C-alpha cells in the first residue's frame, strides 16, 4: 500500500475540509440548515464528532433539520500542567439530521518526554441516527440513539510500534442522548451515555492495542449538562480509556479522563467552550490537567 508523507496527508485533510465547506455553501437556500433549537446540536468532540468535548452524542452535527444539510468546523487547544500540548482542527457535515461525516487532525506536543517532538494523528468518522429524537420526543422515555465509527491513524508508526502497538484502528460506538425540558428547577437538562469498543491508547496518540491486548474493550463515556439559559450550558464529562500498555511499562499506565465545562452559544453560528480537563497519567507524567478551549462555527 502506498504511504503518503505527512505533508501530503495534511493537504488531503484540508482539501476534504474545503470541499465539504464548498458543498455546504452551494446547497440551495431551501435546504440550508437552521431549524433546530439553539445549542441542541452540541459542540465538537476531539475526534471530530458532534457532541461534547470528550465524547460523541447521538445528535447529528450542524443545525440542520430532517430536510436540511448542516455542518460545523472547529479548533481545540489544551495544555497540561507538565507541558503536553494538544491542537485539533476538523469539520463535520450533517445530512438530513440522520447521517454525520466528520474528520479531525491532531497534533500532540510531547513536552520534555521527547523535546521538540509532536505526534500527528488523523480521525475520520461516520455516525447514523437509528431512532428517537433527543429534543422533541418529550412524551417518551426513549432517548435518541445513534451508532458510529471512527478510523484513527497515527502517523508516527515507529514510535507506537516500539510499544508493541499498531498505528491505526477503528473505534465503534453507540450513543444515547436525551434532553429533559424544565427538569431541574425549570432548567433543561441533557444527558448522554456512549459505549465504545476500542483499543486506543491515549485516544490513539500512543497507538492501538499492545502485547497481549489485541481485542477491543468496551469503555463507557458520559455527559451531563444543564442549560442555564438557551445559550449557556454547564456540565461535566467522563471517559474511560483502556489500559493496554501498563504491562509493557509502568509509565504507560492509563487512567480515565474527565472535565467540567461551560459552553456559550452567542449565535446560531458560533459556540465557545472552556473546560478544566483531567487526563490522569500520560506517559510518565501523573495527574495531567489543564485548561481546554474550543471554538466552533455551525451552519
């Protein structure tokens, strides 16, 4: 199989993003997005899917309703207390509030573990709504349910292979999301549960699987948010991660990630998210935490 250099991969990723944006602009006015309730499409998850910052929701990216095409583009930055730095950029397209296609590009700076070294990773995703509506099915206990897959490819094959891991793999997941109107003293409450089958080490930044850990494991992810206003959401997220590499080296022990966030939607087209993020142990550095910032444009 032909292997493209990192520069060509980046060009291909940005070309895909540009094509997606151009297609959205060229959609006829009658099909353009904008009919869904403000903020109910969420923000963008770090792997590119619509949802929270850490975990995908069952909702579809973009503000489009069932007869519209919508989408989003985002950038995310976080820096931990010991100097790890993550930058992510990507985009997603939502088709008729049913199908979502997404992509994201990661760059992770390794602090003093490997000075002046960054790991580059790409993520391509698809999500399909199976049943329910998170917002409008208020007379039913049934949440909105979607299934999805994320193909992730780590460009530093030599590094991840040195840990006995693979450099690419596919996560598959199912998400259930429900919004309860006026459920907490008159405030709307949103909850999400995602179950993910994965072999990803540190989301894929340290490869996939490891010695004696070739099978995907079922990991739980969750989000709870309260809408203080129509345009302001506060909440928390939690994401389990498999611990595939501790047998290889104790410094590679992996722990769950969690955050506390606030997301502001000043208009239908823009959202800003700030969070305090805790990643646990990351390659010899325990208790890695720091400020997470993300901006999104939506149509």
